[in-house]
C-alpha cells in the first residue's frame, strides 16, 4: 500500500534495465530504476539536453513509451507515460 505522501495511482516495481531516451533522432542512455503502468524513474549521467517529452525505449522488453517529465532531481528523472 502506498505511503501517505505517495502521489502515484499505481505503485512502481523496482527494476534495473537499460533504456534509451529517444527524441529528434537522438538517443541518450539511461537506467530504468523502477516502473509502473503509468510511469518510470530514470537515472541519467546528465540531464543536459533532455527535453520535457520523449520516447523511452527499453530494448530488452521491445517496448517504446511516449512520456513526459514530471520531476527532475540531480541524476534522476520521473516520467509519466502519455
């Protein structure tokens, strides 16, 4: 059961999978730290150049999620799937 300060509708499941932040023909590597049906938490080397909307590609799952940034902290980005 989510904590009192939990704002998500569904709880994210911890995972560690390589992903790619894809936009305008470019790609930035990321690590998907956790994910739900509604969004994900991504770890990146740097947030420089990462737009507010992009596709999250996870090759190991053969998945592509259109998403937008909900929050940014240091090397982490929280996204919601569109």
